C-alpha cells in the first residue's frame, strides 16, 4: 500500500479508527529513511461536538510529533454542517449524505495541498459492508462498483488512496486502541441517527454474535460483487464536472449538486 519514500497523509477525525491508524503508521515511519507522515483533519462545523475531537487530534499529533493540517467546511464551501442542516429543503437529503460528500472533497483538497503521494483513510470492514447495504437499499447499484477496497490513484495529481483497515472488524480496532491507551472521542455525532447506518450496524453485530464470521463472509462477497460491477460497461465512467472541473460521473459532481440545492434554499 505504501512504497518506500512515499509521503502519506492520514485522514484523522478524532475517532478510534483514524487515531489508531495514525498510531500504527507512525510506528512504521519511525525509520527516518522513509517518507513523511502527517495528519489531515476536516472540521465539519458541528457545534458542541467537533471541538472535542479537534483537541484530541491536536494533542495526539503533538504527542507523536506529527504535523496536523485542518480545513473547515465554512472556509471551503461557505457554510458548515449546522448551516447545511438548516438549509436543506428535504429530509430525504440526510445529514450523513451531505457530510460525507463534503468531507471527501475536503480530504482530497487537503491531500493535494500537502503534496503527499498517498492518503490513508481508516475505513474498516464494518464500514464497507454497511455502505454496500446502504447503496443496495437506495438503489444506487453503480456506486457499489466504485467501491474500491484496494489502493487506487485518483484526481489530477494521481494521489493514491489506501484503506489499511478495510479487512478488520470495528471491534478489533476498538480493543487495540484501548490496549494501547490511544485517546479517542466517544461522543456520537448528533446527526448520526438520521442515517440507516446505525440500524445496519446493530443488525450486523447481532448476526455476528449468533454466527461468528458472517460479516467477514459478507465482506468477501461484496468484493466479488463490486469487482463484477466494475467490469461491466454499464458502470459510469469518470468525466469532469462542468462547475468545478473535478472528476465526476455526471455533468455536475455530487458536491456542486449539493451546494446548489443548499444555496438555492438559502437565497429563497
């Protein structure tokens, strides 16, 4: 996933997964002959929630002597998540959908501005199969084909995106973080229950309790389905957004579409 001498940015939110990933990669990068390791953090602007995680990340990076760069939604999009929730004109546009769309773009821009070769995210096995089910239930089959667990290069700068934790259970990461005394934010996002993801997490965990290994079996099935869809000609190919000129599978990317909806509501 990471070649000798490559510079790596870890997307760190303040949660258990991303801080554990930073901790482990820092052990690898202790060898000075390797490239540079840094942390990048997105501030979504959620009052009473994000401040704690930002401080945790700041303190942890200071402890490890790792540079941390932060980019907030308001600076990038002209509004934060609290504003976006007030501006959305339909409850069908979930907070998680808005946040995920904006956060991915922010991570891309942060990575590019830092001049790194690789950006590492801490998506785990549970995240991956939950996203598969969400896309299935919403009818977004094409997105399943875009779900890459393996390293890929993307964007104008050809930055490589990796997911080192993709085959690990969420519980395994929690146990490791607690054992290594890695600090992380335990408070849940106030908007998280708008998404079906929480219900899917509980459902899958209950299945795993009764049938150990069933989530890992599903993960392997998801990989095969995703690969099959990617090889089909029906999967949309990447083009350029007419507004921001970044990669997109339609004339307007999801970021610009979301901003257009929110800003239109704000001007009414």
